[in-house]
C-alpha cells in the first residue's frame, strides 16, 4: 500500500493568511504541525513515510521537502501548474512506479481529522474493498444539511467488510440547494464527499483511460518517455477538472464505485467559519478553558490566536499577530489581522473571502506569509 497526498489547493478562502507564497497546506492552523505534515503523520503506522508521495505545484517543492524531511527525495512530484485533482491523480498513477495491483490511497493535504485512528481503520477497510477492483471513496457522516459540499449517495444493501458497512455508490450529487441537502440527509444514505479515495493503481489507470483519455493520455506519454520535465509542454492544454467529475461520477454509473462511511471529526477547513468550528471543538476537547499566555484563548464565546483580548463575544474567531487586537461584544464574526491586511467579516459570509483573494491576486499586491497555530 502507498499513499499520495495532494497539496495543490490555494486555500483562497483563508485569505489573508493563506497566500500564493504559502498556501493552506503549509500553514500551522491546528496543533504543532502544518496541515501537510499532519496529513502524513496520521497515516502511520498504516503507511510508512517511505511509501508516501507528495504531488504539488513545482513552486512549493522546496517548501514541501523542508516540511517533510522523512519522505524520500524521489517521492516528491511537481506539477508545472495546478490543473485540479484529475491531472494530479493521473500524474501520480503514471509517474509512481509501483505494482499494478498495489493499493493506492489519495488524500488531500489540507483536511483536519479529529479521530485519526478511526480514519486509518476506515482506510484499511477501503483497501480491502479496493483490492477487488472497485474505486472507493470515504463518505463523511453529515451532521447538518451543508450546501458547500458534494454528496455521495449509497445504494443499499450494505456489505460488511472488516466489521464495517460499505456500499456501492448510486451516484454523486454536487453542491445542492438547502432543500435538496435536507432531502439527501433524510434518506440516511447520503454522506459528504471528503475527497479521500482508495483504489489499485491498475484500476485508476484503467478508469482514467476510459473516462478521461484527454487528461491521462498526454501525461502517460511523457511519463513513459522518462522525461518528466516535458510535462510543461502538455499541462497547459489539460482540462482542469476534479477527479470526481473526470472519473468517479461516470464510474459510479457503471456500478464501479464503493463508499465507506466515516465519522472521524472531518473538516476541510475550507473557510474561516470552518476553522472557527474546528478551534471550538479543540477547545471543548481541551482540559483547560483558560488563557494560555499570549498565544491565544479558548472558550465558548470566542476562539483566538495571537496577541488578542476579548470581552463578551460569542461564536467568533480572532487571529492576531504582534499588534494587540481587542474585540468586544462580537457575534458570529471573523477577525484576521496580518501585517498587510485586516479581514473583518460575518462568519456567514466567510466563503466569499475567496472573491477578495482572487481580486488581490489579480492586482499582484504583496501577500503576508504569517503562520500560526492554536
């Protein structure tokens, strides 16, 4: 078994902390490690560091190597540019020389998992299912009718593998309306698409050839020639799409996809509101609700990091740097203070930060590279 960690996301919804110079996977947002470091650490002992491969934009290869010194130099794959996850998976499947029948895990570098042992147990079950030729996805048990995630709809009856329920996937449902999300959850057969996949190398290569030959074909030609520096000549013309669209959705219509439901405290940390929720959960799990020096605060009202003080706020997040940030009486608010930008927004509108980040990128303004952790 080997694992491929995809570290291509820009994390624009976490602007101004996540920037093109140091995007979300390389930040310390929860705990002592960066998100990509934790993504690798949590795989052990299921997958050893020597069997972990990193696919990232070439701009971040040095940063990835610096943060992951235990991973062999040859296990880092650089893309000439980001073309979404279908191209990244195709590159991994073609460039990594492993046996055709070996199980391949694919995971994002920027997710948070509270129950890491639970994730490893689910991955082990998914590997057993994948060994039979299926493409497997892990589906997160939903706790609310979320409109920002895609859904995986299972087809009963369940098959028990390793003491766990697994299902054939009936279909994928992209980000639904609130009403549709409520309907999906009511079926008790729907789960969130976590972007965590398990298959054999042979199975994903076959399905890429069948459903997305225009993506895998040029990459396969370059990799088979042994001159991977030539990827720059083909990447610009590749269709930028997700592995979900490119392979998983059409393969599910053929009954070739299975889902293993998980309930492991997953979050994609895809917005400041999601990070606030993860910090609040961390505070509830902590034995202390007191101030921790000048590094931050935990509590029911507000969570914060850095040089900050709060009085009477509720359900809010404050991220401060060296400058003192004082908040009073806020509700459902995000405050992020960096050397070059101050963000203040309603948590309900935190997904819209992406538009500002894209505007800033177009204007080519300098971006901060500050790191922090709770």
